[in-house]
């Protein structure tokens, strides 16, 4: 009898353990896995695990190795010696690095050295601030140095007011050695001031070490040229967008082969995220969004023959393949995640089409959780198109009950809504608090063809708003949705969407949350730092009275013009260092809501940018988010 009782208690304990759900505290205790690469001997994978320390308001990182075929992880203290150092030239003579170099006079003391306490900043053009940083006259410059003398570096862009790596997010992917080690290929947008802020025209440049000369390799392409890399045969390969000013243009793989530039993905109705060559140089593997996920593809390389280019999707499933790490025989090593699991490293057998999880950093946590269920749904839009909608259901979902439901509005506006695992907009966490999440792949989402992706440009408040409402109306027909408890939430363009829906939703929503959203398209145009974006998406500046497209945008699609119809409680979140969607957007929206007597709250993060990155701020964000929903929904 005693044994039976103990067994029963043990089973009950396991059951109780399995019923844990994700919480903000648990989310911010997860290890964040990122691959460094495969070791030089090909036997191990080197990776980093970053764990937020909320108490200290920072993150701690450790490095590990694990066998390429799986096994026990071992902590290491020197990862650089294990993985090939791509900063060293192929002949071993030189190294590459990036340095911040003072180039322009900006500060008062630059012009008037005797006025050492002056705090003034003087600008003669735009690009005076970018993302979350004011321009102080320094630029990222690539430098090379003799391996035996690390301090003797040579600035290959000396005196130039341009950046490489690109600001704010460029890194080592912006430069590489040529196979013979005689030149450096790098990415730069060689425009300054206002011209820089209104263009996306980055080019690939080749710097010859012996001649100390620079050559533009892509002068004929007016859009983005990025991510230079070489094939095993020595062919320069890169990603290219064709149109200047359009940051979400179709991204293609270009190969320069025997004097001819070959576009491997020209005839494919999609856009490429990243790529890597096969070891034999016969194929290129790439990642791209498709049907609400990110998957692995391959394209053959025909060279100058008449062999047809064939693009094949290699993986499929309710997950995202986020990064290609390298190869292990017939296996390709990648990073993979889904809405219920943070990123881990996996091996995919290209012949058997089978997966093997290699790292298990967060398995112990997820094994104890009752997980949400993600359903793929297709909704007919008001113009007769089929739209994919992800519906995330709470753990232990019971269809006989009714649940409050959130319409999630994705940012971008042209960013893929896939099986991503976010540490802020985390669908697993939202569902775990008892909310159904409705996440539509509305107009403007890559992964559904170029036409669908481009349909949002210059139509921010048009068909896409009907897409949102079609999604929530369709799911709200289900008996388990509490139609009296619907909310709409989102950030960036998703925040704009919430502000716009606030004026047109016709009593659908009981509460709203907008984070770093565009509220006033006119003042947004006057204060945002990447003007090429607003030029493209809004159709031009607001003062062009004869520009019909722009005038329609600033009148019909401007949330500020519909505040008189606002009647719904709204939480407004704003980062003080967000120069993409500057602080005035959140302030204007909050002031309007308050003066109209609408229940509203302003959550201001003075030291955060377009995101919330500091652990304690992130914890406040999560707690205030769910506190607001509890109060109003």
C-alpha cells in the first residue's frame, strides 16, 4: 500500500511538473545559443551561450564545444584557436580589423579647441544621428595589419567619411579577403550627410594592398550590394537588391564568374536571407522565408553552361532555420527554433531528410512546460486572396472554454512573420498567460511571393488593414474565442497598425498596445533618420502637394487624422533612444489619448532604442504588458 501511495504521489508530481507554463522570469533565464563555427579539424562545433543576469542587469556568456555528430558539451575558455580565423589573410601575412576613426568635425571643441567645455554639435547635412547614436564624426573603417605587429594597422579608407562595416548592424559579413590574399572586398555606402540618409546604394569595393587603390565592383547597381563571399573556385558572390531607396526589395544571389555576373535567384519568386557555398562549389545553400516559416534551400551553379538553374526547398515544417553553421559530410549544421523552443543547433541529413538536435541548452526547461499549440489557418481576404494566419493556443487548451484573444501586428513592415522565438514578443509566453494569439501573414510579408510582399508599400492603411480585420474576424467565429475580450498589439509598423486600427476597428477591440509605433506620418518624415524608408513607403515628402501618392498617404493613412474616433484603452511604449521611430511619435499618441479622456498609459524607456535590450527593462516591459492586459481585457 505504501509503495502504491509513493508511486501515485510520484506520478502526481510529474504531472504537476509537466503543467508548468512559461513566465517572464523563466523566459529571461533561458540560455541564448549562437554558433561560432565548426572547428578547423571538422570534429566539433563551437558555440556560445549567453544567459541574462537580471539582478546584475547584464548578460554572461560562455563558450562550448560539442562533437559534430552529437555528444557531451564541454566548456572552453579560448574559442578563437579552434575555429578558422577568417580575419587572417590566406597567405597568413595580414589580419583584418575594424576601427572607429575620427574623420569629421562635429563637436564644438573640434572647431574651437579652446572651448573645451562646449557641448554643441554642428551638422551640415542629415545622418546626424542613426538608429540610437548621434554622429560624433567617427566612422567604422576597415584596417589591416602585419600579423607580427598588431599595432601597425593601415586604414584602407583613410580620411573618408564613410562606414564599413555599415552602421548600425554591420559586422564581419561586410568584409573579406580575396582568395589570394592580395586584396580586401568590403561593403560601403559611399555617400555622406543628406545623400546618405536618402539612399540604400551600398556597393562592393576592392582594395588592392600592393597598389593601395580602391575599385568599385558594383557601380551599375543602384540598390544594396552586401555579404561578399567567395566560392571554392574563387568566384565572388554576394546579395543584391536592385532599387535604390527600397530596403525590402527582392534579395538575389549574384555570382561573378569569368567576367559575367550571374543571378542565381532571378527567376525565383522569393527573397534570400543568407547563403553559403557547398564544399565542391557546385551548389549554393541559402535561407529564405516561405509560407510563414524560414527554410533551407539549394540552388545549383551552372556557370556559363546552358544547364538550367534549379532551386529546391530542402526542409519543411513548423520551425525556422535561422543560420547555416557548416557541413559534416552529408549533414548541414544549422540553428533552428520555433514558437515553443528557443534556438538550438541541429544537424540535418541532406540525403535522409532527417533532423538531429545537437545542443540541448534549454531542454530541461522546456521538458517541464505545458506547451502551446500552433495551428496554421488560411483566411480569405476581402479581395479574395488566401492569407496564412498562425493561431497560437494556450497550454492545456480546452475548446469548451472561452479565451481572450490578441491580434498580433507584425513590424517591418516587410519582415517575415514566421516561427520565430522572441524574448519580447513571445507567443509562447502570451499563450501561457491564457491568451489566444492571432498572427496573420498580412500584405507586406516575404515568403508568399514578391507581389504579396510589395503590396504594402505606399498602402500602409489600405488593404493590409482589411487583412488584419479579416484574420481576427475569422478566428473570432470560433466558439472558444471570447468576442467581448479582443485586443490588438504590435511594435514599429505593428505599433502604427494599432494606432490606425484604433480609429477604424468599430468596437472590435477592448484594449490596445503599441510599442514604438508611427503615429503621425508627417512628423515621422521630419524626424526619422533613414529618410529613404519614408520616401519609399510614404511616396515622398508631405509638402509635395502635386504628389497624389504622398498626399493620399498623409491624409488617408495617417493615424493622427482618426484620433477623433478613438474610444479604446491603449498602452503606449516608447524608447528614448529610438531614432528610427523617434520619441515624439509615442508622446503625441499618449497626449492625444489623455486629452480625449481615454484610459492610457505611457511606458517610457529613456535608455532603450527601437528594442528593449537590458534585462531589468525587459522584465518591466513583460510585467507591464500583462498587467495592462489584466486591467483592460
